């Protein structure tokens, strides 16, 4: 079960409440700055980490845009909330702007007061009501996040030179109407197929096909938030049919396109 709401005052602010009981997420990224809180149950966070992290009720997870991660229930019922927002807006409100630690990697904080503050902000987005301007509330939250010491931290170690070398492959994956052959992609950058797969995983955390699927779902979320019909979105992104689109979308978002679009 999942529900979404977008702020009418700041349309880039998106709130989510979810209840899950089974594995629901593939490794994926967001094009937004995201803050999650665990309300009940336990889950396992994986990503650019040395192993996995077991999340517990009260935990706050801060995920910058572009960070590969997946979080799935450990056992039983798992309740959580998320707030997604434009990362440039978040940077503008952070105390240290672009030098803020909040944008360096995934951070897990164990502070009940921060859990409560994020929950209040999530409620304000869902109800479109706030006791004070929402920007001021987020600025105060970012100041507290900046000062908090994380229980776990996973910083990004992406190699900019490798990313630049792989740029032609990523453009081809993003814009191709169907899945390009691995050999074709490898030839574009002078690699073998196996070298390309290893390089993509090292640079992005995902295999070439998984990166393509993730990029298409990121774009699908933008289109659906903008009011595009589901069938039109699926067709525009090159999915063979709506059922295929639904399966891939659900694996990345843990909700159907219809539920997400609202």
C-alpha cells in the first residue's frame, strides 16, 4: 500500500506513506533529494555500502539525488514515510549550501527528534497546511541534519573520468527505442562486454540494462507528475506494452503508475 501527495505551493515537494510486507524495490536512484523515516517494522538498506544496514523504527535516512539504493522489509509489516524534493532547492536552503555534508552520500541518523520533525513536515505536505512557511521549516530541518552525527554513512566514490568515458553509452541507453546489444555498447567505448558491465557497475552501481530501466522510470515519474496519461508515458519511453511498464515501474517505485500519478 502506498499513497502520494504533492505540495500545491511547491510542486517539487512530494510526500509518500507506505506499508510493505514483501521485497518491493530493485536497486534504483531518484532525481530528487530524499528523506525517509521508519515508523514501524525493520528493513534492510543496501547501496554503495560495505554490506547492508538494518533499519529500525525511528531511523531517518537521507539520500541525495543519483545515489543507488534499495530498502526492503526485513520481516513482517514495514511502515515508512518519504519526502522527495528538488535537490537544487534543498542545496539553496542548506546551511553550507554546496559544501553541505548532506549531499555527499547516504546517511542514516538515529535521532527521535528528527524523526518527529520529518513526520510533521510530511503531514504538512499531505494536508497542504503548515504552521509556518514550509521553506522555513525545511531550512530548520537541514540545519539539524547538518549538525547530526550519522550512525552510518556511505559516501559516493564515482570516478568522474570513468563517467565521462561512459557518457556515449549512457546517452545510447537513455534514448534508444529498444535495449541496445551489449556488444554494440562496449564497442562504442573500446571495451569488451565484460569490461563494460564492470565499468558501469563501478561508475553507477548498476549494470547497463538496469541503468537504462532506472533512467526510464525516473523519466516516467516526471511525466506522470506532470499529468501525462499512463499509456502515453509507457509508449513515449519505449515499453512494449502497459503491462511491461507496470511491472518495471512497480519494481522501482513499489507502487503502480496509477497510484503514483494519483
